[in-house]
C-alpha cells in the first residue's frame, strides 16, 4: 500500500502549527492508514522529527518499512525509534 500525505503549514515566526480542520482530518487519516498498512514504503524523504504528524505514526506501526532515500539518516531514526520493529 502506498500512502500519500499532505504536510501541514507552519507559522515559523510563532513556532506553532496552524491547522485548518481539513488539514487535521488529512493528518488523522494518514495516521489511521499508517497504523493499518502492511507493509509501508517511504520514498524520497528523510526523517524530520519536527513533522510529528508524519513520523510518530511510523514509530507506532508494526508494519515492515521499506525505504528509498537518505539511508544514513533513516538508519539513525530506526535505531532510535523503531529498534524492535521490522525493517526491509
């Protein structure tokens, strides 16, 4: 299953998230899809922990993860957040 996700809008000067109801609904759907998916393929992005709405569900899922991208940064993320989960 391939999952696509819309990033949220940041208000950098105020260091907080600006979420419309629509974007929040998309983020909630992303989390639900990630937690139900088996396996997950991540393409062309590196872990960016400030994007909690993207990466926290990926730490919570037991799905196998496939990854195409910056492997060094991904491996650091795996070591810190997914040690007991399956990686492909």
